[in-house]
C-alpha cells in the first residue's frame, strides 16, 4: 500500500462528539484504515462549532486532551509529531504520524500567549480563521467587508513563524490572504482549498493566490468536498483531476498536496467514500501525470513543508 500525507481532517472533533474511537469509527478516517498505508502523515484539526466560541479555549483543551488519549491508546500504530525528526522516527517504525492543528484563531481568545501554550501542547499549524470574522482576521464569509488581518492577527502570524508553526490560509478572506503574503518569510499553506477557476466557490483560490503560495514555497491541499470541486455540487475523480490539471498549469507539481477535509464534509466524490479509497485517486493521478508527480502530490510536497517549517 502506498503512503500519503494529508493536510486536513476533522476526525478528532467528529469522533469526540459521537463518542467514538480513533481506531475504528463510522467516519471517513480511522486507524484501522490508515494502517493499511505505508507510514502516512495525517494532520488532525481541532475545529470549533460557533456555539463553543464563548468557551473556545476551554473546548479546544477538551479536544486536545481527547486527541492525546487516542494517540496513547493506539501507540502501537500511531505517533504524535512535534518535529520532522519525530516524523522520520515514525516512518522508520512504520507508524502513522499525527500532526495536531487548530482550525480557527478563536481558540486563542485574543491572547498572544495562547499560541505559545498551544505550541507546548503540540499544535504545529493553525488556520487563522474559519468562515467568519474573529480577532485575527475576516473569514471568507465576511468578504464584502474587505477586511484583512488585524494588528493581533499580524502578531500571531509573526509569532507562529518564530515558533515553527505552519500558517494556514484556508478559510481566510482574500484581503487577509494578501496580508499574510506580505508578512510571512517561511512557506505557508492553504491546507484544504481548490482552484477557483475550475469551481467558483468562495473557499477556493484564485490563480494569483495559487501563484503567491507557490512563490513562498508553500502548498495547496486538494479539498474533496464536492461543492468545492464542481459547480453542480456532484463530483467524481474526473473533477479532482480537472483541479490538478489547472494547478499544474498555474503553479507546477511542487506546490500541490492533499487536504481532504474528511470528517468535516457531509458528502464525498463518488469514488472516494473514505481514506482507504484514496488509493484509487493515486492510481488515476499516476496514470494521468506519472508516478513522480503523484508521489509529490500525495506525500512529498507536504513532507517538505513539515521539514522546512517545523
């Protein structure tokens, strides 16, 4: 079985809320399916339902504790990653690697010290916003306001780079996106966003944004949510390939990755019902673009980011 590296899933929050387990559950991702791959890397996001915003740090801590409980419980198969050397050790031991992320700066509650606390707790990437405005910036749902990063948001981005955390611009307003390009010195990512030229969804990126990420050495993770893949809100492998074709023509093979959004989406492409079926996508990408390009998209490009930033 091939390996893969995926920049975004919501599995931890989903199984916590459903009182399920990481080893086996009825969602898109679990260890039982992950362990069939060759030492894969999975970014696990902590996302907050807006109902938790008044207690955002409190709820985030609950999810983080649950994540570590699941990692410890299944330590035979999976290991948490704080650094690239941790990742290499897991690969050596043929283990799954889990990288902990936060989706939405609400979790900071306006405290710059919180980013240090989360770093000490093993968080290695953060999506600055979800869809709405927070204390860091405007999300894509606030696009009409033309708001970008706040002063606090700029401080957070600068502090993340100092610490060695991956800045993630998925869900961020376009103005905020361009603010990030101005102040970042390291590669940043859009962990789960597609090409807007192929599907004109607000969560997808314009060609100029794709190019800006590539110029910084970052990656764009392909999101598998059908409404972000095709205008008719249905999707199959051919739709994913259309996004890959376009991204290859705009930014080349070194800046595309996976960002499935598994367990954060309520529908999936026809041929990819769960993580195990990503192998079928790999086969199609390899057939269309060759094994070198497929390996970069499915693992090497995201592994490079982990190496460069962490």
